[in-house]
């Protein structure tokens, strides 16, 4: 109870070409623009909600700030 997972399903037999025109973000660039990689995202679930089906964004943007205690990695 109180825990949630984000799940991404990938088809390893498909290929993906990165593009700012096709990603689901609020920026107009992609640092990997034009690069083709093996694997394609088929489904995305965030906190139990179906957010992406193939290339179609189905959810709503509802990110939340999660306050964390600062860490010292020294």
C-alpha cells in the first residue's frame, strides 16, 4: 500500500529513431535527434495509469515534486 511502479514495455524487434517531433516532452529539441536504436516502446504505465500506447500519448501530464533529504556522496 502506498507504493507504485512505472512500467515500460519494449519490443526489442522494432527500431526507434529519436526526434523532437515525436517524443512526449515539453521541449523542442532532442539531444539524440536522428539516432536510430534497437527497441521500441510499446506501452508505458505511470503510477498504474496507462500513459502511452504505441506512439500515442494517452495520459495527462501530472508530475509531482518529491522532496528528498540531501545526500552526501563523499
